[in-house]
């Protein structure tokens, strides 16, 4: 019984206050005041937006680690990367919108995908390269092969934690991009549920975000 | 940090006067970017909006650093670690949307308080790393062992802690700047009548592709310039 009680105490201290915050978020979603002036069904979940979103996340999830694997931790100190990372997603979308040739029709999913990658990729490469361990003097002294191997091992450990920690932020980025480019998607779904007072739908979103937090925290073995 | 604080004064500047009969003028020598629909000089409006956005970002950054410092100190016992991690996991925008719907929009001070408060948990870990060096120093241990009173400890270590916090000011400033711009572009920022870069972008973005105005492009260029100045200021190699 003692190990079980100890485990419960450790888990309570590790997750308890955080779960309380998520509980408050859930309460806010479920008690969202106000009613819509005309009764309306909750918006349908944008299933059509799911495959492109998953494709974008998969592309980002592969491209960022691949670039970091090639560039190493030195990328975190590159000024060019900092310059690419600096403009917010709002600005990338605005430039795409302004430069989109009229003959191509309204900017749809390809523009959204491009804006998403432009906004997210430099920041994620910076995040991952900062998290990589230093390479001087070792494995630098062991040669490029050992260097790549060490990077691969470090990235393999970082990858799930990175994905779980960053997914909520990408969701916010998609909300901004979708609103500016006029593309319906997962981010706008949150906004639509707020405007239609779909409390249950919002609560499901909060629980999904809480689950991501829980996963990323469970993976995070270090006491930061 | 100091040049950014100068812009706090811009928060007190009055709005430009309206001249509806001179609206929509093309760029001339007297109005280099032309005038907007309400007859305001577009260049003046852009400069005023930029200065006000920068001042607003400075105020938010000061607030979030103060709060972050408090959280960083409180975090020493690690009792708040899990709660702060959860606060960092909830994207601010997704939290602000229901809140804006509940309250029917935010005023400028409320937006500042919310942005500053929501940025503080993100600053706390970096602050804690910086403060750990003096927490583990022999001088701090000696003060604790000798039972120095809190006011005396604060007088000695407070300025050091603030210097460490000030090093994070540029990143806090930048996140406040983008936070306000994003909220305004989504229509959730401060109410009309208070020009800011985000409000200018929100006004100009819808017609940027079809009817591009010099003001829209100038606002975009201004935001890009600010982003790059901040990135250069990070001291990258």
C-alpha cells in the first residue's frame, strides 16, 4: 500500500495543480454565459479540414527535425533563422494575401499550408536546435558520423514531447491564418463554437488540450 | 530596454482630427502616403499607431516581467510548477476568445493586463534559471543562516533580480506587440478610436489584395521592420 500511496502523492504533486487549472478552463467553457439570439445547432466539426491539417502537421513534424538533424545545435545561434522566425504568423499570412495573384482565385488550402509552414517552421527549428545537447568537444571530436548519430538519438527522444507541447500553439496559429485567409479549419472551429455558445464542444476542445498537456508532462522526465 | 520605455509616453498622445471632406486623397508632397477615408494623414496615422503599439507593448512587458519575477520566486519551492506548466499549455488566444465573448470585448487596460498576465508563466522558467545563480550563492545562504530580515534581503537582491528580469524584456515586449496585433486583427483588441498597428492591419488586410493602399503596405512594412529589429537585438551570432 505504501508504494501506491507514495505514487499517488508524487502524481498528485506533479499533476494536481495543473489539472486544477485545466478544471478551471473546463468550468469556463461549460459556464460560458450568454445565449445566441436565434437558436442554432452547434457547428459541425470540420472533418474536411482534418486531412490537410494532419498533412501540414506531419510535414512540419518531419521537416523541422530533419533540418535540425542536418544543421545541429548551431542553428539556434543563426541570425538568418532568427530573422525568419521574427515575423508573426499574422504577418506571413498578410503578405501571402497581398501577393496572391488574382488569376489563381481566392487563396485556399495551398496558401494556408504555405503560410503555416512559413510561420511555424523557423520557430520549431529554433526550438528543437536549442533543446539539442552541445556537441563541443564531444561528439564533435568523434567525427560527423557520431555527430549525426547523437543528434538522431536526441531528436528521437525529443520528438513526441515537442509534438505534444507545440500542438496547442499551432492550433492558435491556424486560427489566425484561417481568419485572415478565409479558410475554414480546426482553429476557426473554436471561434465558431464560442460565437454559437456550444459549451459542450468547447469543453471537448479543452479536454483535448488538457490531454496534450498531460502527455507532454508525462514525457517530461526532467524537473525543469 | 530604455529606448522601448520611451514609447510609454505615446499612450498619452491624442487622436488625429477627422477631416471627412479630404478623405481618400492620393499621395502628395504634403501627404506622402495620402489620406485615409476620414481625411487623416496616413503617414501621421501610421507613426502614431506604431508609437502607441510600442508603448502598449512596453507597458505589457513591464507588467509580465513583474509578475514573472514573482512567479519565478514563488516557483523556487516547485509547488507551482505543474500549475504554471498548465498555464503555458493553454494558448492565450484560445483563452481570450471565450473571455472576450463573455465580457463583450476588452478595453485597452484590460487587454494589457490580460496579455501581461498570460505572458508571465512563459517568462517564469527563464527567469528562474537566471535567478538560480544567486539563489545558490554563498552570500544568499549566509543571509538566510544569519536570519537577515526580508526587507534587508530584498534591498540587497532586488536590484540584481530586476537586472536579470530586464534581460528578458525584449522577448516579453515582442510577444506583447504581436499579441495586441493579433487580437486587433481578429477584432478582439481595444475598441475603435484607439489606433494601433494591429487595428491598421485589420482595417487594411481585407482590401490589400484587391485595392492595395499605401497605408496597408506601409503598416505591413513597419511591422516587418519591428520584427527584424527585435530579432537583430537578440544578439545572435
